[in-house]
């Protein structure tokens, strides 16, 4: 019976060793299998992005949560292009044209030219995407922000904003240029074009401008053949524009819509982990002008853009540390 006792002790030791080895030596991947999956899911999502300073997705700001709607798709795809009537009617009212094109047909033609891709739906604990939204304000002049702006993963610029000659203050990289047909400019092969469509013919225009150049006028005469990499083109979703108008700016009036700068800002909140904003608002003397205008005229706020509310919202985002606003002064 003595050997039986020894065997028991040996067995217990063996089991203890195996148990200890199992606990301490399993790689993390295996650990996931051992415990309740939903617990692991939660643990792994407590760190929703890899940025050191700020993580938009981690924000527990109530005001932000009331405005931010993750489910609204920022850009069009074939799958998400159908618009509810109230959004379609709002969108159609923005800039009236005589064209009575069939919207769903226009979308089909668009995606026969540009790729149908799920852009930037890759948020997660290992991603830290930093974005610079660069407006065109004269407050950039003399700011020396260039090197800071160029450090970002994405650099958004708008319309015809010139870089050449202003690199010291505005940087030299452009990963995304946001424009509408009447403000279009040629792009190099590496830059994404983000089209803001304010009417159906704007979507027809981009299809045409990347192919046969048959459309030469929208509201005005426009560039008919655009140099741009068609594999890098995306079109902002009319439902996204409506959401920015309604949910972020609470605008009731019809036929008004957010400015390019504000649309880009909210777009960046949706696809980036950290957003820094440059070149918005007035300069230190309170004048509004474009940094690339040789003779700055003070610009009056256009009636269609809700300049006041937009600026207030921008400052609110800054004060709540959701973005950082570089004022240039
Ligand atoms: C895992 O945990 C969640 C809640 O924490 C619970 O609802 C679920 O039933 C658990 N699943 C299993 C397989 O134990
Ligand atoms: C669009 O939807 C179809 C069918 O639901 C799906 O197979 C396809 O992967 C989707 N395309 C994209 C780009 O999500
Ligand atoms: C618009 O085009 C789609 C096909 O792309 C077609 O099914 C639909 O009937 C058209 N609608 C009208 C009003 O012509
Ligand atoms: C631009 O990029 C595309 C791929 O996205 C490539 O097919 C094309 O050859 C490039 N054009 C130039 C001029 O580099």
C-alpha cells in the first residue's frame, strides 16, 4: 500500500505542474478560447484605438454621444445608396437644376467607374489614425504649422487650396482633397478625391470627368476632364450631409447646407481616431479671407452657410477635447 501513497503524491504533483503550466504558459490567443467570449470581447475593446493622446471612439462625452451617429455611412457605395424620401427631397432642394436624371441609374454608372469599396471601416485597438483638417483661413499665414500638419496620417484640404509657396505654414502633403464640381482642381495619382454632391448632376459629372468628359456644365461651366486617380475617388453620402445639417447643426431651414469645411470636419470625426484642425475661423484681427488670396478682402458670411453655428460647434468640440483647434495666434 506504501507505493500507492507515493503514486498519489506523484499524481498530485504532476497535476499541479500541468495546471500551473496551463495557466501561465498559454499564449494570449488560447486564453481567448478558455474564457467566456463576451468577456474577452469587452476586455479587448476597452482600448478602442492605439492613440496616446486622444481616442475619439473612447470618448464618454454625453454631448458628443448625442451628436455622433456611427451608423450613418460617410460615403456612397452601391449597397447603401438608396435614400429615404425626406432625405432625397432635402438633397434635391439644395441646388435646383433642370436635369431630371434617374438617381439609381446615376449611381449604377458611378460604380462602373469608381471602385465599390468599404473605406476606412477598420477602427480598432491597434489603429491610431491621426488626421489634419486644413481649412483655407488667412490665420494660417505666419503660423509655421507646416511640419505639424505634414506629420498626420491623413491631411485633408479643400477645393482649390494652394500648397505651393505656402508649405512653411500649411504643409506640403495632401492625402484627401474635398471638392464639388464647380470648385474642382486636378489631382496627382496619390491623392484621394472626396466629392461633395449637392445635386444629381454632380455625381454624373464625376463619372463623366473621369471618362469621356461629356458634361461641361453643372450650375456653371466646370472642368470636363479631370486628372485624378479613379481608384481613389469617393463620393460623400447625401444622407451624411443631411445628418451633419440636422444632427450637428440643428438647422431647420430648407435650402441651406453645411460648408465644405464643416462637412470635412465631421467626416474626419467618423474615419479618424485623432483629429486636429487648422485654418478655420478668422485671423487675429477678426478678418476672414483665404490664405492664398493675394489681396485679402474680408469675406462676408454667405447666407447659405451657417457660419455662426458651425464655429460654435467647432469650439465646443475643442473645449471638450474631442479635437484640437490650432488658431494660428
Ligand atoms: C458570457 O457572459 C455573458 C455576460 O457576461 C452572459 O450573458 C453569457 O451567457 C455568458 N456565456 C457563456 C457561454 O457562459
Ligand atoms: C453588398 O451587398 C452584397 C449582398 O448583400 C454583398 O455580397 C457585398 O459584399 C456588399 N458589398 C460591399 C462592398 O459591402
Ligand atoms: C431608374 O433606373 C432604374 C434602373 O437603374 C430602374 O429600375 C427604374 O425604373 C428607373 N426609374 C425611373 C423613374 O425611370
Ligand atoms: C495611378 O495609379 C493607378 C493605380 O491606382 C495605376 O494603375 C496608374 O498606372 C497610375 N498612374 C500613374 C500616372 O502613375
